[in-house]
C-alpha cells in the first residue's frame, strides 16, 4: 500500500524508452516521440499495473491505454478506476475505436501534447 501511494504522488521517473512496445502502442509512442519534445515512456509500471504509454512528466503526465487489459473487460475497468483514483489522467486510444481515423486521432493527441509544453 505504501508503494502504491508513493507512486501515485510521484511523477513518472525518466526511463529509457522501452522498445518492447509493439503494434499500435509502438506506433503511437513513436509518433509522439518523433514529433514532440515530451518524455515518452512505454509500458510504465505503477502500483502493479502497466500503462501502455506515459507522456510528459510531473503533474502534466498522462497515460494512454491502447489495449484492453489482458485479464478481460472487468479487470480493465478495475485498473482504469484504480489509476484514476490515484490521480492519473488516462486517455483511451484503442485501435479498434479509431480504425480508419488513425492519422486524425494521432494528430489530436499531438495537439494535446503541444498544449502541455
């Protein structure tokens, strides 16, 4: 519990870009990293959970989920609620929900990142 609370109050730490991100998550992370100066961390672990992508640092950081939790929809909702209670701003960017609009969705995300700067 102490580690969870400490992690919830501390900004993401600088880590090397995790190249294990694949597919849609990797594409989104690469687009943000190549077109902005924002810190991009993939597969960020917090409180026993993994956020697909974290962008920014400190209070401006936000998470991006690109996949449903491997434990299924119920577990996905539990994770999302726990992260939000811990103060995380989480953006859902599931590939299926933006199929055919990938460029538009990424452009919108890049606009959000630019506003952080």
